[in-house]
């Protein structure tokens, strides 16, 4: 297992666990069109931890690649919503309105970079 794979697994495990430690923060950034915020937060936390664990064994890395990429695509709208509506997010308890707007927008391109990390860290051993 490479250092990158270990780090990816740790990061995904930590952020997945945070869905259960601070669920209201995650629910606050979800677009209003998404139903059942509490359940969606829990489900996305579990999905993230499953993806983290799947990175570890060589035999599940292909699954981990597609699972984690799908999860990153699925949660991206929450990041966009936070950039578009920081005042609404703030009303739900996350002080997004106190974060400079340029920072909310600047973090959006990090998602494709994170996806690239997932892609590269889950390449087959013989690649």
C-alpha cells in the first residue's frame, strides 16, 4: 500500500466520521431540494467510510475508484450551494457568510483535484 493510498484512506475515514460528529454542519450545506437531510448526511458519511476502507485491499481498489468518484460527484452540489447561498447556509448554523466569497468559489476546483487523487491512488498495481 502506498503512502498516497494510506493518506487517502485516512482522509476519507476522518471526513466520513465527521458526518456523525457534526451532522448539523453537513445538513446545513445541503441544497433545499435534497430531501431528508439527516438521512442523507448519515448515508454520505457511511458511503465515505466504505470508500475509505475499499482503498486498503488491492482487490477492492477498482471498486474504491468508482465508488469514491461517484460519491465526490454526488456531494459536489452541496459545495456549489454553499458558494451560491452562503447567507442561507448561515441561517442553518454554518457561518458561511463570514467566509470570504472568493474562498467558497476557490474551493470548488479542489473537487476535481481530489477526484484525480482518488483516480491515481486506486490505479491497478501493474499500471
